[in-house]
């Protein structure tokens, strides 16, 4: 069996705030939107958002309301300049969870959070 990651869907509490974060603050282009379901173009894997209420109605999955993300995963975005990206995000009042640091393997990483508290790694490419 060969599996290929095609998309990730984040279930969110505040659609407008989250839409603004990914579209306006992170600058991700919208590929498609239908009501509260949105797909962002991030390259080979699509990042999607939908509301917790909508997913209950559409497919019947229980998505408990939560003000805190489960923190069982993170999203990773590769950028050319981690420090400059973090400073730009700081200027837009994005919560900086971990400041940039260079790891022993040479990669620079930092962490921010989205409006629902999902971890987002901002990192340099692996050399």
C-alpha cells in the first residue's frame, strides 16, 4: 500500500479569526472555499479549516468544543529567514510560543500558535 498525504483539516472554534490568520497574516492563498470549509494552497499538501459545528452537521463526527488545542501535532512551514518571519509575525500580534533557535543539526526553528492554539513550526529548510 502506498499512502500520499493530500490534506490536513483543522477544526476551529472561530472561523473568521482563523481564516484571517492563515489568509491575511500567514499569506496562504485560498484554493477553494465552501461556507466554513476552506482549502489553502501550501504546496503538495493542502491545509484546510472547518468549524467544529459544521463537521458535526456534515459528517456526524463529534468535535468537542475546546478553547485549548490537544497539542498532539504541529504544522511546519519552511521559510527562507526564520528570524525575520518571527519578527514580522510578532509585529502582527501573533503569539510567539518559542523564539528562534538553531538546532544541533543546523536547522533554525521557532514556534507560534494559531487562534485555536495549534502549534506552528516556522523553520529553515533541512540542509
